[in-house]
C-alpha cells in the first residue's frame, strides 16, 4: 500500500482529541501554571510604587474630563 492511499479519511481539525492527548495537555497546563505562579506570585504581591500610582491617577483625571 502506498502513502497516497485515500481509503482512510484524514483526521478532521475539529475531531475530538484522544484522552491521552488531553491528559498530556492538562498536565502541561498544570505544570506551566504552577511554574508561573512560583516565579511571579511574589512580584504580583508587591505594592505598586507611589510614583506609578501618581501617574495612573493623573491619567484617570485627564480621561475623566
């Protein structure tokens, strides 16, 4: 049988994924989420510097007019 045999339909792009593929994606998503939290939670918890808050407030007052 040659590789151009069209007896088998090509998988549809919208075909449901197999459980193993979904499980692999779920595991990767969990790993990525945990890694990002490990790296950035401390930074996200830091207070916003006063100078940056002043700039934000100035911008808000300009847009409100």
